[in-house]
C-alpha cells in the first residue's frame, strides 16, 4: 500500500497542496494530473474478474439453479419465471441499499488503510460466502437469501470501487478510462457466461470458484490503490444525515437528477430483458432447455464484441471533442429500438442480430455515460455517497423490472409468455431515458 507524508498526506494521485482546500472538515480536491498507470491497470483487471464472478451466476446461474429446483419438485413446473422475478427483485433491493450505505461509509472512513480499501475487499469476501449458500440452497427461500447477501457484498465492494474514479482520475481522462472500465465489465460478463456454460452441472464451482479469484485480484487492487485518507474525523452522523444519504436534491442539482433518471430508465429496459432472457429463449423462441446456456454464451459474445469496439471509440471521441450528451441520448434511443424488436424474434439467428444491435447501443452508452455522471457530481468530497445515490438508478430498476415484468408477462397469458407487452413497456422507458438527457447543461 502507498503511504504519503507532509501536508499532502492521503491525497490521491495528481493532487497537490495547491489544489486542495479544507471546508467543513473535509478535503476537497479534484485530481489534475493523469491517474497512475498501476492504478488504472488493476482497476480494469479488478473490474474484469469481479464481473466474471458476479454476472455468471446472475445471467445463467440463477436460471439453472431455479430449473434444478423445478426438477426437484421444489418449484412448480410453470413457476420458473415468477421465481426468477422474486429472486432477482430481492437481490436488487439489497444491492440498492448496500451501494448507498457503503458509499457513504467509505467517504467517512478514517482508517489508516484509507477510505476505500477495507470495504472493497470485505464486500468481495461476503459475496463469496453468499455464493456458497446459493449454490447449496435446497429451496427458493434459501437461494433468495443467498443472492440477497451476495448483492449486499457485491455492492459493498462496488460503491467505493467506482468512487475511486472521482478520487483518482482527472476530468480530461475520464472518458477513456470509464469506457475501458465498461469494456472490462462486459468482457467479464462474457467470461462469466462461459464459466456458467462449462460448469452448468457443477453449481458449486460455477458460483464459488470465480469469486475466490475475485478476492485475490481485489486484494492486489487494494494494495496498488493510492487511497485517500481523511486527515480529521468527520462529525458524527445524525439520523437526518443518514436519511439524506439516500437523497441528492434534483432541484438543487438538476443535471445530476436528469442523469439519474436516464440511467434508471435504460437500466429498467436492460434488466427487463436480461432478467427473463433464459425463459424468453425457453418459451418465446422455444430453444431446448439444454441448449440455452450455449445460446446465451454465444449471444453475449456477439453483444460484447460489438460493445467493446463501440465503447472504446465512443469514449475516445467523447474526450476528443469534449461532448457527452449526444452519445448518451442516441445510444439510449437505439437501445429502445433493439428492445422493442425482440418482440418479433422467431429464431436464434435473428436473436443474435438483435444482440449485436443492443451491444452497439450499450457500448456507446457505457463508453460515455459514467464520465458524464462523474462530471455532474454535486460534491467531489462526497463522491462515494453521491455515486451511491446515483447507483440507486442502477439497482432499483433491477428490483422493479423483475417484479413488474413478472406480472406483465403473465397478463393475458397463463404460460408467462406475453413478451410483446413487457418489451413494449421497456422500449418506452428507454426512449424517455434518451429524452431527459437533452436539458442537462453542465456538460455538452
């Protein structure tokens, strides 16, 4: 771990005493020099391995686990979609709360090890233990408890992990680095689907082995991280302070509020599809159950290749021309088109084409959106808390979308196959998410 001395002790890379001021017992500064290469390299590697561990279970593992419970007679034969909605909804609720709480806690941590390190490592360990519970779960209740704890641990890690970008990365570098981070995340998702396919009949290995590797990588990242330390103990938080942890005034910070709603709506649309992808393939396209993991893996490969190429170009071009909004609204609109088009898919080949379109759209989005978000944060000194509040827009739809979708897919169709209605709702949400970007003023 790095150490600092003198009046600049605990400042992130690129900060100097001339760029720091003290206000209300906090150090307020933005990095002005390029982020350290070691930090950037391990940031990307940590993101990659963490999402291999987290998203393999999320995308494929949950469906396989639920189907194993159906085969054992624990869940009714037609109850798989509803079970996925319950499990996903509760997990996302825990993710929403944990991300905000631990983002705030990391902002206020005064440990000698820095603000972010201990939460990053501890959350990964908790996630791993929860995956053990989930892999061995004999019922939907136990599996839901395991997934909820896993989401709590994962977001204990993710909130301070993402906050390090505000701590370490200067504004002129954020587009490229956040684009690379989005690429690492989605390559990790692809890796997770391959792991899930390889170990589809060995749930314990699928859920637990990648997560153990993620612990190792997160420990190395924590050692390399030039973590920021608070020079003084913050005032004791009141109940009102903790209540405000979950709130940033959209009236006072309208750009932040608009960016929040855009993220909420595209995430709603995205998880409206991914939560039910396993059962969409099973019931709508009628892919044989044994072939679904392979189809998902291939589709995610296509999606990821498209995303990686477009994300890098979008992040580079956004930094080059100094514009963010055009990339965000246009990508969200394209995502709406792809989501609506899923209604008309009748074969796996067409499904792959739409995955490519969705990958292009989301690649442009992830290449620029996080940079836009960090640019409109209200207070760099509370980046963990403010990013935690922002992540409500990422996590809350993961609770709401499965629950609403779990109801609408059964509307007028007792087999749970009314994807025409559900994907129409998701597409409208994404279109609104594109529209709300236009009034943002702080960034171009």
